[in-house]
């Protein structure tokens, strides 16, 4: 990043207090910056399209969806942008999928202000921020790709059935479509839920939406 020019930040969170807190940190750091705000996914895309955003600090969840769904679009609109996910979701289970989708860093809202400042400075100076937690996950992911995408743990048949459940089909419909017994479908469903560590179809739909 060119340190001689003014840096343009986008702060995207549906809670204005969070955005204001980040503004205070930026003012404390003393960066020469312009700051834009967004409180939903549509506003994020609009701000990125209409303003020369250098660094976007974005929450994971918004009333109109998950920011994971627009990371690729943001990078297409503005390839040089640096994205820091700043969220309260569990870093141990969630950070890798955001990094894998194009984010340049993941910062938990559970961190102290010093670490928030450190993360912003890392993104500013180096273009990335990898916390010790996410760094360990990345190292483990080289040995276990399921950490990046849990759907990798499913067989081809299990993934096919998981998609059918996500589309709203029931056991009987799936059995008829695949020409297999209904109790076979039930057994595979149980195996799918165990592998993905989920308890219901709603969680399955969310997994497929975020990872497929």
C-alpha cells in the first residue's frame, strides 16, 4: 500500500457503536484516512463500487445475509482492496472459510483494543493480518482440508443427498429420485450430520450456502 496517500476505509457493521469504536481506533492510530460506513451487504457493494476503498473492515453477519457471499464480488469490483473480517463468530471454526473466500484477515471482536489496533496496522502496512489462532488453523489445514471446507469430508453420494435435503426434498423423494431404499437415505442422513457436526437441516442449508 502507498503510505504517502490518504487511505480510504470502509467500516461495515449493522451496529453503529461497533463502527464508531473502530473510528476511535483509527483516530488514535493517526492514519490519514477517509472513512465510509455500511450497515448491510447492499451498502457494502455500493460503497466499494462508488468509492476508492483501500481497506474494508467487515462483520460476518448482516440482516440481509452473510458477508462470505459477497467477498469474491468485492474483490472482482476492486481487486487491490484489503478485507479484514471483524466479527464475534467463533474464530476456531469460522476464520478459514473467510480467508479461503478472499479475506486478508480475520479478527475476533473478543480481542482487546490493542489487538484491534495491531490488526489494522498489519493490514495497512503488510496487506494481511493472520492471528495466532488462524495461523495454527492454516497450518493444520495443510494436513486436513476439511478445516477449510467441511463438505470435503462427504463422499460424492453423501454430498448429492445433502444438496437434495438443502433443496427441501424429504427422505421418500430422495429415495425415489436415486432409486434407493428410504432407510438407506435415513442412514446416509445420519452419517452426513455426524460428519458435519450438525443437528438439523437448517444448519445443513447454511453450510452448503457458505461452502458450496
